[in-house]
DNA sequence: AAAACGGGGTT
DNA sequence: AACCCAGTTTT
């Protein structure tokens, strides 16, 4: 006990009240039905920046399709991406499969249980490493996410900016001192449940909180103003023309995105930055980016799609082509009912309704 | 240290 | 429209 913030902190009492509350109130979540490290791993990757309610159906489908590390290691990466379709942060899916392949190749299919080995796997950072070690292997390792920082910033009245990297390390040392050595799995999950249901970002339910008596922020009536977090930059708008191009066999042109950057390896309808679009005097498409010979028919609508750092402003047009084959290797002609085999970002899934 | 990387929900 | 979020990798 070297740190001032914990000098007078009743660690034993805090643990006891938190764990009792967790035992009586823990949520019944699909990944809590076993301690299978692979299942814990998949759930934790899916839960990064993603709500529980969103993850649950994906988790069920994923486990049905890839029940163990071996099925996932053997899978076609496009099928993994398809299983991830709509979840976002698609590098998570690619990194997860790469890491699982390493587990099969280097660790005989057993998910490692040491911080060093686990942390060396693709997509497993400090948080996920701690979550797997504590939940699957019951090791007293911190798993510091947004919930933990929010709960601890209030309980201990920490006023550092939680958007800063060094602040995360600060919380790591606090959790390392306060975590239950007897039941680190329940301790970490209890903090997450508490942050999710009681110690919420807005209007926390302090009157229902099992650890209210330990909370400095509550005692001082400042729970609403913690944690301190610097604001994110505003997104930059980027405008595109999107083309729903059909040939006379009712096949549609789709395009595979780059294997790097935003929405890597997903498919989309051809999309051109609006400032690179050329129209002739009778309104014909003259941009030859894809080597396509097309005729624009009608504007189908506008779509706005917000990312964390960009806002797409999309103008959607219906078009037709006489071509039966394509020269650009990024492009593919696919019948309407075949589109569902390819992983699309949510923005382009929404355009499917325009072609019914 | 900052930016890139999705999507959905709440206020 | 602004704000929130069960993070990791790349630059």
C-alpha cells in the first residue's frame, strides 16, 4: 500500500460488498456459461467498443459456426468477416483469426495462460489480456476498460483525463492492489456489471450501489462530473457517389475494398469521391475509374453514415451497363440473391433496400 | 502521443 | 446534434 489514494481505503470491505452484490445480481450472459478460454476470448474481442445486447446474437452464431479454435483456424477469412458483418472494427475479426491460428500452430490449440504469451497475440492488448487471464484462468490480473476507469475514478476520486494513456496505467496499479486474490474473475466482472447497470456514465444509480459507502465522489456529490475525459475530435465529412449498377441479366456490380484501412476486405457498391466524378453535358457518367461503361438512370436517395472519425455523405444512383464481364479485378458481377454471401458494411447493407 | 478504426444507443 | 461507449494497432 504505497499509494496515497488507497491509504485509507477499506479494500477488504469493498471486495466483500462488491462480490456479494455480484453473486446476487450478475447477468446471465452466454459467455458466462463456461470458462472455456476460447469463448471468453471471442466474447472479449466482440465486446471491445461494443454493447452486450449487440454482441449476444453474434456470439451465438459465431460459436455455432466456429465452436473451437480449430474450426476458426481452418475457416476462410471471408467467412469470418461475414460472421462479423455489422459488428464494426473489422480488424478485430482478422486479428482474432490470425491469433487463433498461432494458438493452434504454436501452443497445440491451448489458449496461453501467461501475460507474456497472451499479450503477444494479435488483437490482445492490455485489457483483453487481463480479462482472459482473470475470467478464464482466475489469475489476479487487472482488466482496465472504460467501466473500470469510470467506477474507480469515482470511488477513489481520480481526476486525471481517462483519455490519456498514462491514466490507464494508473488505474492498472490501483486495480492490482484492490482486486480480490480469491476470486479475481468475479471481481473484474463485478466491476464491469456495476459500471454497466449502476455506475453509468450519466445519472448513476448511487442509491442502489453496493459500494456507495466507499465512494469519495458520492460523498462529495461529484459523481456526475467524473470521470474526466477530453473530447474527441469532430468527424470530417466526406462525400461520395454510390452506383447501383445492374446489367441486363439483373446482376449487380460490387467491389472489394482494399485489404488495408477502413472496412478492409469488405464489399461495397462502387463508390467514387464526389469531387472525382465527371458528368458530360447530357448527364452521362464519364469517370473511368473502373473501366465501366454505364448509364445513370435515377437518383435513389442520400445516406449519411457516421464513423468515429469520418462522416460519409452518400448520393446513391441507379445505373445500368451492357457489359457481361468486367476488366477491373476489384469488381464482381453478382445476382441480387447472391449478394448476401459477401460481407458488406452497414452503410451499404442499407442500400440493398433500394434494389428490391 | 495522436490518429485510425464501426456501429448503435441515449440525451 | 452531441454525447456515450466491455480497446488495439499504426503512425
